[in-house]
């Protein structure tokens, strides 16, 4: 980072303008060339993008399934813990007079 600070500190005004114009041109020329491009112009790039999209979708679905299983496991664990606690309380606490016949 210090190198960039020293580099930009030594630039004169005309050099800074040239650097700005060159940077803008370097970014905008490929964008202008690709603006009218069709996917059939770049079949390998398009196919790579499709594969990347499918890979992302598979990873997203796998992540969502994992989250769903964790939530389901947590819910089942909480239910089992509540049932176990109720069963233990039923066994440990004495019965009231009205409940016995």
C-alpha cells in the first residue's frame, strides 16, 4: 500500500490525467466490445458460465439441505428432550390423591 501512495504522490497533473484516461479506456473498451456480443460468439465461455451456474446451484441446494437437516435434528432433539423430561417427572414426582384410584 505504501508503494501505491509513493507512486501516486510523485505523479504530476498531466501524468495523473493520462493515467485516469488510460484506466478508463482499459476498462471501457472490453465492455464496449462485449456489449453487442452474443453467447454464440463465445461458446466455451458461455459453457463455462453454465457449468459454474450449475455448480453453484448444486452447492446451494446441498447447503440448504444441510441447514434443513440441522434444524430438523434440533427440533427432534428438543422434542425428545421434552418427552424425556416429562417421563422422568412423571416417574419421580409423587402422584396426587385425585389421580390414584
